[in-house]
C-alpha cells in the first residue's frame, strides 16, 4: 500500500462560556494520549511537528497512519481517563481540527460513548485541492445535538496515507 505523508493536526477543545477549553495538544494537554485502531488497520505515534508555523506552533503532533479499513479510524485508549466528564454538547457544540495535507481528503470526527460505542455522532469535513500543503482549520459542528453521554473521540481519514495529529482548539 502506497503511503504518503500528510500532516494532520488535531485541534480538539471546546468553547465553554466564551472561553476555549483545550482537550488535546500533545504538548501540555494530554501529552501522553494514545489513539489506536480497533482492528489494527491503522497506527498512531507521537512525533515532532514537521511543519512548525504560525498556524501550528506546537512542538509535537500525533502521527496517524491509515490502514486497510479507514472506516474504523483511530480512537482514544482509556477515554474516561482522558475525558473525565462527557462532552457537554449544549455548551461545547463544535470541535476544530487543523490539517496539513498534500492531497484532498475527507476527515470525520466521530464522538462516541465509552463503553457504549454504538452511541455516537459524526461530522465530516473536506480538505480540498485549494487547501493543500498548508495548515487548514476544519470545524465539526455538533449544534443541535444534546447527547450527554459522549466521552470519546475517533478520527477517520480517507486515503492511504500518514497524518501527524495535534490538539489545540475546539469551540462550542
């Protein structure tokens, strides 16, 4: 399978009472977080940010390498130790993620309940051909959702590639 390097900066946090809440950034907020594929078709590693810039000054990012079944994505291992309370979608209605990609891709943010993984909500955003080779901020809007039991994040990306991911800002 041909692998390409794509930088994928996961910017996960929430806006609560008009202030951003950082969930993941691999530097200060959950620096040791681990994502894993449930069927071992994808892999994850924490790496040095290969494109430090004003758009993404983080020192570290997580690297996601896709596998044969990208529909499963990668999810947080032991999410209840990372996200100690469920996401309040009434107050935290959208998540942001920065992506650097050399090809057009779709990125799905899947939030779910742990341990009831069948209880989930997904939103998909696109990195188009005009947005390549630069950091692009994607917004996943969960407005109108009020499921109070979401406490895990799964990331799904189209293509056969490798993406470093980093967490910074999600607003709601």
